[in-house]
């Protein structure tokens, strides 16, 4: 099993640009989570999906952030426009029926 | 909202010493999970505790869930340099699959 796949692994962009992060969950998992990790705020849940449906997006910082899950094998997290304070490591994780979560390697985003 | 605090934030030990991190919730939990994140890596699942007072062991690691299901601890006996990383507890209050991660305890082990 390839595990959770995220791309890109690193992204450097300028303030104001659109950023799209991608995630492929483990096949068969029905829940998908997007997290953001920073030194100051720790590991924060941004949004999660059950069976491709967004269940809780209360962690999404503001309207600049959006997430989609068009099918069971793909999800995107988009930031438009990006700001320097969005710099962080973004993790995608998946799980089956509320069991343990499997994290991807993360995308390190730097906004200059 | 749900808050999960961990103490200490950071601990530095000599190899061979024991280590304990504590996790406290403001509300009763359905279950609690523990994860380890190596420097530069991603969180990796260690274990899940479900029952009140439950104790589970994995080699040198001992996990405990409090009687009131509001706190948990992870104890490492005779630490090794491979134990270096940040240990997170993650709480589930019963709301579907959602986990609330604790603030984490960063463990540094030196020879």
C-alpha cells in the first residue's frame, strides 16, 4: 500500500498567488482530513470529509481557504489569495470508519 | 470547543532515563489515540485506548486511560535515541471521525 500521497512536497509562492495542495487517500478509507501544523498553533484540523462529503469545516481560517473532494480517491485544498501567514506544513490524513488516521508526508508551504 | 492539553511541552532526558507525558481533556472522551511525529516527519499512529482505566503496553511504552476518561498518559521506560520526536494525544469525543490533537510533548534524548 502506497499510503496517503500528497503533492507537491514543497511549495514556494509569492503573496497573492493561488496555491493548490493535493491528496490521494488510502484506497478504501472513507474519511479524509486536512490539517495545518505550525510552531505557534500546533496541529490544527482544517476540514474533514466523510464519504466525500464535507462534515466539519469550522477549522478553515477564512474564505481564502477552500477544499473539495470530487471522488473517493482525490482531494484538494486551495488557498486564494495566499498570504505569508499561511506558511506552514499541511497534512492530509485518511481513516476507515473512525479508526486511526494515516497521515501523508505533508506539503511544506512557504509564502513570501 | 474541545481542548486537549499536554504536559510537559518539552523534555530533555539522558538515554536510559524514563519519560512520561500527560494529556488532559476538559470533557469526557469516547476514546483517545496517541501519535508520534519524528523531526521532519508526519504523525504516526501508536495506539488507541477506549475503556476507562485501560492500560496497554508496547515494548517500552505504557499507555493509560484515566478512570474518568478525561486524561491519559504515555510512559517510556529506559529511553533510547530512537524515541526522539513529538508525542501527541488525540481525543475523540464521539463526534464521528473527528480528532482533537493535543499540544504535543517534544522529547529529546541524548547519550
